[in-house]
C-alpha cells in the first residue's frame, strides 16, 4: 500500500507539474490564475443543468436531472478519457524509470490512472456535481441527498475510466507491434467513439406510444426506468441519492467489481501492451538512400502534416476538434431534438446562409492548429531552422498546412450538410467566400500566439495540443471577434442575409491583410530567435 501511495503521489504531482508547464506561463501568479480559469465553465454548466432540472420538475420528477446528467456525463468521460489514457500509458516515456521500481503491474496501472481520475472528476464536477447540488438544495435543503450525492460524484469517474482502460490496454497489445500502429491506434479509437455515438443514437431513437407513456407516468418509478434502462447504474445512483440502501450497494458494488477485474487482469494485459508498444517509438529500419530534387514548399507541408498523422494524440485531437460539431449535429437530428423537416422548412430559408456558413466554418472557429504548429514539433524544431529556406517561407508553409487541413475539413462538412439542408448555388458561394476569408485570418493570426509563446520541451503529446494557454488565447480571440461581429450584426440586422455575410467576408479580408503584416512584419525576427 505504501508503494502504491508513493507512486500515485509521484504520478499526481507529475500531472499537475505538466499541466502548469503546458500553460507555459512565466509569471507564477498568472500561472495559478490561468490554471483555475476552467472553473469559469461552471456558470454555463449550471445554467444548462438548471434548465434540465426545471423541465423535469414541471413533470414532477426532479430526480431525473441526476439520472440524465450521469448518463451524459459517463458518455462524455468515456470519450475524453480514451486519448488521455493512451497518452498516460503509452506516450509518457517513463517506462525506463518505472521498470526499475520494485512494484507490481497493478500498482503501476492504478497509479497512472490516478491522474486520469482527477481529470475525469473535474469534468464530472461541472455536470453531475452541479446536478447533485441543485437537486439537493433547491426547494428545501436535503442534507442526506447532498452528502450521498457527493459520494456518488467521487465514485462516478470509476466506471467510464475502468471500462475505457479494459478496452484500450488489450487493444494496444494487439496492434502495438504493427508497422502502421499509430494509424491503427487512431482508426481503432475512432471506431470505438463511433460505436459509442451509434449506440447513443439507437437508444435515443426508441419512441414510445402515447398509451405506453401514460402507463409509465402512472408508475412510481416508471419514467426513471425509461430514462435509465439502457444504463442501469444511472438508476441505482439516482435511487441511492434518494436514500435506497439496496441501490447504493448495487452502485458501489459494481464499481468495486470493476476495480477488482482490472486488478486481476492488469499484470497480463499491461505487460503485453507495453512489450509490444515501445514508448520511444518505432525502431529505425534500413532502406535505400537516394537524392531527388523536390519542391521545398510541398516537402515542408508534407512534414507538418506527417507530424500530425504520425502521432495518434495529435491526429485524434485534430479529427475530433474538426468533426465533433458535425457529429453532435447528426446526433441531434437522429435523437429527434431537431426534426429534419424543420431544416427544410421555408420558414428557415432566409437563414440557410447563416446555418450553412456556420457549419462549414467550424474547423476555422474551433480548430486552432496554427496556435500549436511550432509546439507540435517539440525538440525537433531545430531541423527546420537548419534547412535552406528563409524564415518567411518557414512560417508561410506552416500557415499553408493549417489552411489545407481546415479547408479540406470544411469541404467535407459542406458536402455532408448539403444532404441535410437544401441550399441553392448562391448560398453555397456566399458561405464559401465567408469560410475561406475567416479561415485565412484565423490560420494566420493564430501562429502569432505560437511564435510569442513557443513550448518545445513538452513531456507528452497531450501537452502540445491540450491544456495549453496558447489554445485558450486562440479561443479567446475567437470570442472577441464573435462578440464584435454580433454587435455589428445587430446594426445591420435588416439587411439581406447574403449581403451581411459578404460584409463580414470583406472585414475578414481586411483582418487577414493586417494579420499578414503582423506575422511577417513584426514577428519574423522573433521566429528566428526561437531557441529549440
């Protein structure tokens, strides 16, 4: 037990030190402030949970708020834990140190999962924690429900974390020795995420007849059983908070059983996975050396794309960031929260240009690839510094790489959306102009953030693309642009939609030229001074 606690303490301290390092904030107090900045997410989370609570309260079943949020929270935690677990177990590069320690495999597994648990508990606190507090305090204070709910909150990350670990470790042991193992990691985990989304859609598509719904409402726990029937632990947790000892035993017992299962198989599964998946990367394979003249621009673009493709964490982050909004949009359509007929309604026809523009511009708005384009290279950044290209070209081809990825993603989203929303040629052209101009601006200005704040000595791939202050600054920039854009929209609200979008496109063109001046006129020398 002492070895486990000691190793867990090291892993947790390492997690927090890496987190603060990833922020790349030199001022101590600013670093502390930024580290706790995500706490502000509690405000939109509280607003969302309150709306759900009021809806269930109107039906006479306020406890369903906890059920609903636990189910949604579990799905979210499974999705976000997959890349995190892969990074912690297979890309942390601490195998040489851990292998020399006199500890068992299950001790290593659970100590590594400690940092994953903290990450998931923070996520759970925003949604399930808020639901527990609202359910236990609104109306009259129910102290017992509040205390039991906090206990449930503390336990809640275990099920998704252990299930994801039990799936990932054997999977990595199977594909770890393949020549294309990084690609297999991405494909396999994308299929896993796809399966989770499909299961959620199939569960949500089940509709009840009016007679069945009336019968369910007449039963004491009928609606609770309907909401939680696809995930029984949500029913047990809800009833546990309501004071049921039997359901409390079932919920806690399930978590204990999963922990014991992982402990039982940890030695075999973890050893096989690490033996086949070398953390230091693929071995060097011999091959022929040949010399051929190639276009330097294409080679630089290919280099930056390969950096993303060759690393599962980079690739998964890029794919999820760009395509998650359209996946959520499809889920909403399938679950019936937005009817497909509604989008085809003539009432929404004047807004089609806004909707279509927003969807295809999502990669530019959410994906801040240029803000980490230097950071992703890490300690290999020096290689581009010694190549026979100018600093201007070096910066330019990084921006071009971001443009290519984002515009390809926008093209795919646009093709998918055309089958959902009926749009005419004018709408497509106007939206395309807006998408291209906004992508040009954000792809160019984001690299200023990375030049100003390069982070080359990151400890694991997650540090380069997540939990990074550069990402927060890029998103803050988009928020500022969005607020100003909304204010301008209110001034010209009476104009035709296509004209409004063309006006915004013109403004983005102006901003793009300003950003080009900033990048090449003010930051080219600073780029040269970046020390690998």
